[in-house]
């Protein structure tokens, strides 16, 4: 089974290549549309640390792992089975290209060895999990749930070591900075709460959007982070001085997802309008596909 470079689509199972995206950035990128992989909706996608494998999570309770060739073609390596509900989000271990974590509607967090396609650890939750992040060194996983509680899982024991409760304060996305010293909470109040990971005390509060923040991503190089909000705006922030250096607004609906390229030069973002935009953060040039 084969697919192209993928973006998750909420309308159905079709995996779509980025049509003519490379034209804006001077590359030879070619786009293709593939037939549906199955009768299942793809809810999440993610690349491993090497950029050679892609994982996809779907509403059929499974995640698939694909080996991606330099041509953009991919061959399925295996299926990760065990969840009892849709796989809503996944993240690869930043320190190990053979390990991926998933969260699903069954309230569980699972850790997988993709070589053997087995679940090597599991934590059962009490509320539906919504977001997932790895500490840069790979020692800890943070999981945010529908009760606005963030649980920190020690990967060595796969037990919850501590929790951060934000009752009544909507938490939509979480992430560490590149050093692992700071922890970010994207909130429904339009504020990014910046915490010291060691003490969990607030060191900064950044008013980023007039509406709630629904997406947040950290540049792999550590220079920037980006936020997307219900106000249909994407904000780019300088990590060092915590100032907003740029913003983009081309949509009429909330920015549901965004992510940086591995080099930190490009940000891809999407809303509910069935288009994906790419911004070169070095000069703010933009392409829509």
C-alpha cells in the first residue's frame, strides 16, 4: 500500500499531497492525490525524528506506520492495534525513531515499538485525552485531558509522576521549549502561559489572541514558536525575548493546526476551509494549497 506526503483530513480518508507547494519556495515538489486508503478517517499524522517514517492515526482505532522514500512514495510498514476508540493524536519520541506515543478516545495513552508493532506500555486515564507532547530529551510525556488537567508521564516507568490542574481554565495545547526548561500552555483565554518546568510556576503570560488559542507549535531549532487562534490569526513569537515578531491572517475560521518544518524555516497551518498555507518565516512569503 502506498501514499504520498500526507495531511490529515477531517472529511474522509483521502491522503492528499501538497499541490504545487514547492513552486512558492523554489523546489521541485510535485503533488499527487491518492485513492482512499480504507473506509476510515485519518485524524492525525506525524513524522519521526529522521523524517523517514510517517505515522497516521484513524477512527478505526489503529495507527499505521509508513516508510517514506525520497521520491515521496511510501510503503506501509505495519499497523499498531490495541486502542478501543479513534486515535486522536500521536507524537514520535524525539530521542528514539522507533518509538511513538498515541492517545485515543478510550482515555488511554500508549507507547509503541514500531519495529515489533507492539504496545510496550499503557496508562489508563479518567478523562478523554486531547493533547500530547514529549519533553525534548524523551524522558517525559505530557498529556492534557478534557478536564484541563495535564499529566506528566515518566517514560521509564510509564507512570504518572505529577499533574498540573487548570480547572476552569481551558487548556488546548501543550509543549516544551527546545531546552525542556519551559513549558507552554495554550489556553482558551487567548493567553500562552509560560511555566518553569522545574517549579511549575508561571514566568510569563503572553496575550496572543483575541479569542482562544487552539494550536501551538515550537520551532525545532528553538528560535520561535507559533500560535493559532479562533480569531483566525497565526502569531509567530521570538523564543528568547517572548515577543510577537509577525502575524498572518488569511482565514475566516479558527486555525486548527500548525507545524514547523524540521529546519524551522517554514510554518504550515490550516483551518476549516480545506486549504493549507505555508509561510517562510525568514521573509513572510506565503503559499496556499
